[in-house]
């Protein structure tokens, strides 16, 4: 039915109206039209909740931010309990190759958001990095930490 992704399976809910399929988003608490990028985003959200144990209350999805006067939307942000940003996730459709342009995009977002960790995924390949803001560089990691390590 949909592209098999490199994430654990989860219980999803679909709804079909006017020939459009929607998937239920547990963060936004509503059905969202199912596009390839949304399929990846929902898998990633469930991965963060079920595998990495991040509380739903600390996860935000598809919010607008302003960067250099331009309005942009981030895919997923995980907050620290103190309100600072712990992780930014950039989701792409499974058919989009992750390249330097993708990292440049999330790095630009991070100039405003100042997250400690970044994740880029197309559902097939996942890349994780930890930011070193003082040295203005990032270090690639094998995975992001579980919530219990916060």
C-alpha cells in the first residue's frame, strides 16, 4: 500500500474522505492528508515516542518559524523539559535523496532554534548529529540518545 520504511512498525489509523487518505497524527490530534513526506513524519514521531521514549508533551510537529525574514516550517521538534530545543528532525519523502542541501536546510533552521541534536530522514536513511555551537560544527552519531539520558 505505502512504501516500506526503515522504522519499526506502529499502529496507525487511516481515514478516507473525498478520495483522499488521511493518517491520524497523535501529536496534532487530528487526521492529516497522507503524502509521502507525512508517511515518513508519522513513522518518525512514533519512533521517537515508542522506541526513544520521548513524551508526546515535548514533541511539536509542523510549526512555522521565521528565518532571515522568511517563513519556514520545521517537521518535528523535541523540547527539553526546560523549554529549550533538544532535537530538530527534517523529514523528506522516501524518494528524495538526502544530500548536502538537506543538511544546509536543517542547519539554517538550527541557527534560529539552537537544538542540541539534528536528525534528517527520508524513512530509508537516517542521519543524526550532535551540534557543537561554540565550534560551529556538528558531529555525526550512530543514533540519537533515548529520553532517559536527558
